[in-house]
């Protein structure tokens, strides 16, 4: 049986595939429903991308309390000083076989950022892409995420998450759960 992948394995794969990444941004945050700002509930940790084993050790060593979680922020710093983004999506649709098919349809039909992984988060899904995006491409990507939600149909992508992402100029997805959340787990690789 193949080893079960964890989100930290995906971060390692992003670092291996994108050798020019210098730093990842890890968020230590406290989720507050309906919050409009991150004031007082977000701390950012910069983690060097190489060597990979040190990257993994640095992320795993971050300590959190019961109400805080650890997330991966989309913005990464490249060796040349520019910033790129890891494609991330926070889906709002409940877990089911039919809804997973809607997630795949959204990814292949509207978003089209491959390759990447679909993760089950307990109540819904996340997506982590492996191919980095420049700022303009990231903005288009977030717009396409919103467009996955069709008028008078099921909400697929969390539009509030998209709004927060545009305000803060980066996305953030949970990679380690606190005691009240389910650990995200990889359920499928999407090649394209």
C-alpha cells in the first residue's frame, strides 16, 4: 500500500518542483467565523525551502494551542526576490461522491490549474496546486474560483474565503488541525 500523503508532503513536493522558491509563509491563526480582518488572529512564520528535510522539521516544530491552527499561505518568496503564489482553493461543498465530482468539474472546467491535490478536510475539500502563479495569474485564478459558483446552484467554492484572499493578497489553507478540526488528508491527485 502506498504511503498516505500529508499536506506537509505536498509542501515538500512544491519545493522540489520549484527550485527557485526561497521561503514559504506559514500562518499560525485562530479561525473566527464571519471575521472581516486578521487583526489579532494571525501570526506569520517564514520557513526556508531548503534543504527539504529542514523545511519539514521547521514546520513540524511550530507549537499551537487548542484554538490555533497552522496554515500554508499561498505567497512564496523566490530566490530573485519576486513573489509567486501556490494555487489553493477552499471548497464549501459538503463531502459526498457527487460533490467530489463537482469539485473535479470545477477544477477541470473553470479553474484549470494543474497538477495538484484534492484534500478532504472533514466537512469539505481543499485543493493545493503544484505549479506556482505570478501575481496577475493568481488574481485571475481567484476570480475563476468565484466563477465555479453558478447562479442559483450549489455553492462550490467558499466565496468569503476568496474575498479575504483578495483583501490580504494571498490565500491560506489549514495544514495542521487544532483539537477541534479534522486533519486534512489527500484523497486524489489531479494531473490535468
